[in-house]
C-alpha cells in the first residue's frame, strides 16, 4: 500500500472514529464527557490505525492495491474494528478490511457479526472451516482410506469432540455454540436415514410374498455442528483476499496470512 493511500485512509479513519465519539459525550455531559470522549477517541483511532496498517501489510505481501470500498461496508467496519482489543480478533479485522478493499463479495453484515463474537468462538469457526476443507478434499475418494477419512472428519463435527479440540469448558462452549447459531455462522446439520419396511404380506400356494418399500427419515442432528454457507464465506473474508494456509494443519494448504504467525 502506497504512503498516499495510507495517509488518505488514516485521515478517513480518524474522522470516522471522532464522529463516533460524539453521541456518548452528549449522553454523559459536562467536562468529564470531553475528557472521556478525547481519551476514547484517541484509543479508538490508535486501534483503527493498527488494523489499517495490518491490512496494508496483507496487501503488500500479496502485491495488491486497494480498490474503492463501499461506505456501507467500510464505515461500519472501521467503527467496529476500532473497539477491538483482543489480538486474535484484531488479526481477523485486518483480514476483513483487506478483503473489503480488494473485492466486492464482503457482505455488509460481516463487521457486525465479527463485533459480536469472542475469541473462543473465532477459534471454533476456524476449526470447523479446516474440517470443511478437509472433507471437501476427500469427498470423491471412493477407497477405504477415503471412507475412513470422511468418517474421522465427521466425527470431529460432533459437539463433544469439538469441545475437546478447542479446549473449552462446558459452560463457555455451550454459550459460544448458542451465539454462533444466533448469528447464523453455524447450524445443526440435516441428516437422513433410509429404511426398508414391510408394507404387505400374502400367502399364496404356501409361498410367502412380502412387499417392501424404502422410507427415508429426515432429522436434525443436534449433537453435531457445521458452518453455514454464510459462515464459510465469513471465515474466508476474515482471512484476507487469498486463502492458502490452514492453522490446524502442519503443512501449508489453505488458510490466512496471519495464521502462520499464531
């Protein structure tokens, strides 16, 4: 990212944050409001600048120049990103901003969604995304090895197995799953079982005739969790313009620029 672009974006960020500090000041009132608003604004500008700088590093690493981003996406993104203090989530804001200024597919809701999840929830969706990629890679493998891989991957979508994988206690895990369902990043998968049932029998010349038909039972697997299509695209957007590293694997295959440093 050129110095001119950084300076221009930095100025825009400062104006966005300063304007965002006015409503709280009006509510609080008095000289204390001015002091708090100033410190609040300065801290937010610093955080926003950090995220802009990180997004610029992503683009520089990929030799990409930022394009014009729609205000509907950029302004809420900067405002929400400037409130983040967790380093893992800060990296996601950097990736989301880098995605937003290089492609048109970043949904306006993504900044609101990212502002409403906590680090363990980000870890959960990253892990689920790595499973989705692994499942996609072996979905056409008809060998016994391929079937075993799919079985093992599907086992990790089970809530009990997932909880162990992300090292989370019961209460926090349940609360996080509820929130991921609420923001529609995750869903309980729909499954089906097919049975052959007897529908009629008859005895003709001592021969027993049995008529059967196949019945399919559709049900929601409440003991498993998967990413929605929205969830998959959200994870990709938060990893930056290109996906090439998987943080849950030892080899480079798919994922984001920052995962290698985590």
